[in-house]
């Protein structure tokens, strides 16, 4: 990409947007091969050039370059940062900070093939020596070109010194590592001409790996593994580039490159739980009552099987280690006291890709405080409340049942007495008057 930057500058066509490989050249047509450009040359002739005669183009392909034509970033650290300048009447003009907002910046970053805007500030990259753009941009953020945006007349025709807007775009999300179980490990692919393509290298793999890990924010590189069998376009890096797109690119088909970065493991999580309500949330973190039990749990995402968790306690040499079971481990503390106050962290260790990797969680700051009541009293109160609740529930349930049984017994007795009286009256009616008098005399 440094070579095409020189081409766009020489042609006064803004910044490079993309590069691609063209069709086969005709035999006998003159061509040259750019071996190396720093990106700061004012002319392509200042680059290192080999060849120049018929048939000297290695690979026999044209190199097609697309420039932005209408906008560029000047005096920045790379292709995605600098002072915003717009081409106006065949000359370049700086843009005033008051005429440019974040939606305008999103269009510029997209037009230049960069990521989202990261910084937008007047005077960030100095002042331009030429004229100042006299319109206010009114982009919606979805336009493909800055000059496709609506504009309006500036209310104030002056732009004070120090207000030429500077823009920093993030690096494009055009590189990824695949097949390694992590975003920081796997075969290198780059989004190119509408598709993901394998990246290969043969003589400077360590430098390419360093650039890839840096661009992905994955730390440093560990020894590179042999590449996969897929063949992709080659790249050549010095190792200090911020992104792969700033390395030199060739169209030789080279073996694919596998990269493993140091930040392979995701950051584990740490949490605190208790079973008796002895923890509260304070201003500095969780607060635990003395005498209560608590558990610190370490967990991580299911990237790789196995591994172990090391629970560290700052200010002390006390550590505990447990194997990772289902990607987590629980550390139990039976009774909290003042010695447990401090900062805890979980360190997840795992051996993958023939190397040891580790990742540490955020700190958990634990404060030990006095309970409003002694712990044993609270436990007894809790037990008594549970028993009282059980007794009350039982009483309310069985009381209507006993009452119903009592009513049933009284009703049964009344029915029995009434039945006996009816039997007696019936017997007397059948005996007649004489027998009734005899019966009464007997009585």
C-alpha cells in the first residue's frame, strides 16, 4: 500500500483506496517492478525499481490502483490519519473544524478504506498552507463519497488558525485469524476485492506475524507454526507497521501463514457469592460480614478444554489452584475474617499449541465488616423464623380439619339419639294399651 500511496500523490489524486491485480500484459510491453517504497516519496522514480524492459513484470500482471480523487489525510502517521483536505478547483483545501462533524468523518474514513473515526479535533495535524474549504458538510454518514454529501454555505466566512480539522480513523477490520479457536490464533486472511483471501509469506514470517498481532490487538507473536496448505497472495513486512495493509504486497502464490499471538486466551471472569446473606455492595466493591462463609468463582469462555485457575490475593503469598471443570472453578472460604480483606484475581492457565498461555481477570476488591449482630445469633434467628413459619402453616392447615371432625361427631350422635327414640315409639305403638300399662307398672 505504500507504493500506491506514492502513485496517488504523484497523480494528485488523493489517498489510495484499493489496489488490485489486472489482466495479463501483452508480450513486449514495457513494465517495471516496484521493489520497495517508503510511502513518503513525491515521485515513483524515488522508489527502488527493478526491470524496465519488455517482459520484466514478474507475474505478468498490471497493478491497478484506485485513489480517492477528492479527499485525503495529510501529515498523519499513516493512511488513516491526518489533516482533512478536499480537492477544489484542482487544488487542495483544508476543512474548518466547525464545518465538519462525526458523520462527515464516518464518510471520509469509509471512502479511504479505513475503520470508524477514532479522533476528530481542530489543529490535530497542523494547518494547511493553501486555501480553506468554504462550505459546511452535512453528511448523513451513509454516503460512499464525501462529495456526495449535501453542503451549505458557512455562516462565518473565516476559519480561525488552529481550526483545520484533523481526523484519525481506526485501522480497517480487514484481517482475521481463522481455524485456531480464538480471534488471536489461526491462519491469516485479509479481506480483498470483496472476499476473504489467504495471506502467505515465505522469508519474513515473524515480521508479518508481528504486524498481524499488533493490528488485531492480540499482544505479541509467539513462534510461528508452519503454514497451511492453502496458497495465498504474498506480503512483505518490516515488522513495525501498524497494519497489514501498509506492508508491501506481491501476487506470488505463497504457502499460507499461521499466526499465534500472546493474548490467545480471553479474559476470565471473577464473582463472589454467599449462602446466608452476609454480603452487601459497597462503594469500593462487595462487603462481607465477619463469620460468614463465601465463595469466589472463576470462569472463562469455552475456548479450549482443560486448564486451571489460580486464585491470587494481593498483599499476601496465599494462592489457591484448582483445575477448570466445565471452564470454571469455585474457591470456598468457611468464615470471613479480617485476613480475607483485599484484592482477588483469577488467572487462567492453559497449554495449547505447544506453549503455555495465561490470562488474568479484573480485580475483585473485598472488604470485611462487622455484622450488625453476631453471626451465630443471626443463624439461630433464621432457624427459629423457619420453624415458626412451619408451625404456623401446619396450624392453619389442620385447624379447620379438627373443627370439621368435631362437627361430624356431634351430628352423628344426634342422629343416633333420634334413631333410638323413633325405635322406642314404634315399639310402644305395636304393643297396645295393656302392654303399655304393664310396661309402665314394671317401670
